[in-house]
C-alpha cells in the first residue's frame, strides 16, 4: 500500500525482487492494483467478445447443418411416400388389367356364342 502524498493508501503490485530486498527507492516495475484490474477486465471483454463471436458462428453452422439434415430427411420421406404410392398404383393397375382381361374373354366367348347361334339359326331356316 502506498504511503506517498500523491497516492496515499493506494494499493499496488511491485517487482518481487524489490519487495524481497525491501528496496525503498528502487527503479523496479510496479503497477497500481486498480489499473491492473481495469486492464484485466478490458482483456476479458475482448476474450468474451471473441467467445461470443465463436458461439454465433457455431450456432449458424448448427442451423445450416440442421437444415441440411431436415432437407435430407424430408427428401427421404417424400421418396418413401412416392415409392409407396407408386407400388399401390401398380398393384391396382395390375388388378384392373386382370379384370379387363377376364371381361374381354367373357365378351369374346359371348360374341362367339352369338355368332354361332346366328349361324345355327340361319342354317335351320334353309
């Protein structure tokens, strides 16, 4: 603690060598505690600002990655849904084709029966 007239009772740090040797009028380095604390606070503010910037960058990157993942998942879900709809459509189409073939066979047989019966009727009249 200072006992000088311009800075009475003001606390300071001084060189360990000078403190150990109890030098009174030494030219060794010293620093006022209040100034040292302010310098440390300014240094911490700079470090804090850089950490905040880093956190913002990480947050931005995380959001970009989340969007990419969501886009991929959405694309996969859409592909799955599209494939399922296509499979159902193909199954219904195959079923309807089978029904159409059966109907064509029935119509063909009916046509043959009609033509056959007309021929028989024509020959009976002669």
